C-alpha cells in the first residue's frame, strides 16, 4: 500500500488490463465478504489513492475522474486544506455525541448554513450522516409539523434507500423489489422532463412539461385520490439525479411553491446531489429563485466525509427533545471538513463550476452534433447528462450503447457513471479545469466512436 502523495499527471495512464491482478484479488475478496446489493457498474475500479481530479488504482493505473465519487468530492480528492482541517480536528476532538453534549462545531456550521441555504431565515439544522438520513428527517418533520401523513413525489426520483426515503424513490424497480408495500403514503407524479415530455399537449397548454406536471397535481390528484389538505409535503429534486440528470423547467418549481402556499403543504427540496456548488450556484434551487421550507443536503458538503443536513425554517423545526436525534450526526471532524469545503466553494469553486461547466457543456453539444446516438445534452454547471438514443429520428433509448460507452471510457482512463436508463452523468470535482475538459472530451469522443 502506497503512502506517498500522488503526483499530478497530465493524462490518464493505463498500464495493465482492467482490472489488474491486484484489483482482481480485491474484487474476489469483496464478492466473498461484502454486501452483494451494491449497484456497481460493469467496469471495475479498485481505487488505491486519489488527488485532485486523478484516481490511481491498486495496479498503478491512473484515471481522470469525472464522477467525484458520485458528486461527493466537491473540492477534489484529498484537497490539502480539507485534509489539514480534518487532521487538526482529529487531534482535538473526534466524537462526544452532539445529541447529548455541546460543542462549537454544530452551531458554527448551522449558522453558516442559515446564511447560504435557499430557505427563509431563521432556520434550524439537524445533522445526519447521509442523504437518506437527511430526507428521513425531513419526512418526520413534515408529518410532525403539519399533522398530515400524505406525500407527493415524482417518478424517476431518488431520495435514498432507507424505508421512509424508499417510499419516495422511484428510479429503478430493483430499489423497491422485495420490500413489500411502501412505508409511507406517497403518490408519484411524472417528472416534467422536457426532452421526454410525459404529458399531452392539452395537459401542458402553453406552459410545457412544467405546466403539465402542475396540472396533473391540481386537476388529477387533488380532485381524486389525494386531497390537498391531507398532504404534508411535496418532495422534489430541482435536478433529478439518478433519474438521468434532468433539470426542472423554470415554471415547475415556482408552480410547486404556489401550490404549497395555497394549501398549507411544505415544499421539501432534495439538494443532496445538486447542492454545494454542483450546478454553478451553491444550490440548484437558486437557478429558479424558489425558497423551500426544508432542504436536504449531503454528498458534496464535506468533501468525502459522511455528513448530511436537514435545514428547515425555524418555525417548522420546533419539535421537542427526543423527537429526533443521531449519535454520530454532526461529528466534529466531518463538520471541520464541511466548514473548509464551504470556504473553498465560496472562494472560487462555485464560480469555477459555472464557467467550466459551460465549457464542458459546449463541448458535449458539439459531440451531439457529431453523433446521431446522442439525443440530449442537459444540465447546469458541472451536473450534466448525456442521453444516448438509437438515432435522432426515433429517440428510442439506447441503454446498451450507454453501457458500452461507459466501459470504453473507463478502459481509456476516464471515470464516468450512468444515470437513469440511458444517460451518462458528468459530475466531476468542482476544481476541474478546461484543460482537463479537453482531455475528457477527447476520450469520450473516442469511446463513443468505438461503441457505436
């Protein structure tokens, strides 16, 4: 096992078959001892160390990472300032349990979140360990505050795999199979995907897919199965993540805000994947000028350490001691990483996400013009999706082609990951440069050409 700091290459370096001999041994051990339910892709990355936008596997192969551990390593792998903050905090206090005792880190980060989240201040924050825990908190809080039990969510959404969150999640049948009826009373609505509009022209009127979704809620659900006065919250991703990196139409989130205000329903925005600078703004909701009642945060907040946060209006998070807590949530080492992460994001990385994201999107759109198999390029900042189709005439999804491109890119040293049925997501570290983009696009072009 190497303990040296990884040198910064200029290009990927593939030296062995993938996976290499050491990687194969680890994969075999993993198959013997580790949970088989992890939804790993067909390519096999066995990571050893990483730095910035580069990942080295156990056999010495070096990859350009355009996935960032699924949108987690926002400041890049092992950012030196984040590493220093972790080391310094670990020397002082690792754990004491913030649900029973006090330490400065919790209120410091909660106050910082109050100043940056798209929720009306004053806010209060519950600290968790993951995205699904943050969502579970939001669900409990909505039921507690409103006294209602029903929720509205959207097809192709992903909000987590714990039982409450799983009741919202609907991106793949495999996530639901075997767990019987859903734990919560959730009804799902088609998400307004403008590329694959699920609504009729009559349902959309002159407002496109966004209006179609709003009409579905108001004209179908509220008048048939789901009385609005029984709905605790509408839970939505401003940009669907696992569903294929699909941004919401502008009128959609504003329409949801109006519906919630008219009926005393809470608006919960899941920013687990889209938050923390990923879309070129600190939170994706800012692109829509919409404030939620509750926001769920995780992934990129602590540059790879496990931290989730549920931030709500203070008048909503008014439950009593014992109603909800977490032994490890808000761990001081994780919070130290989060505070440094936010400092770096505010300093330059949110801006870089917007600028380099535009550059990457422009390059992907050129590939769309070149290849008949790319049906759509979409997204915000460095949260971009490329949807593969059989051809631009039929627009029939091409999931097998997507998988071949993903593997071909990996074989050439570029880490990408699928999302939805037939989309490849681009979610690189927010430190990505235009020079990195040029190399990534070159490899992606080669991978597509080798796969069609």
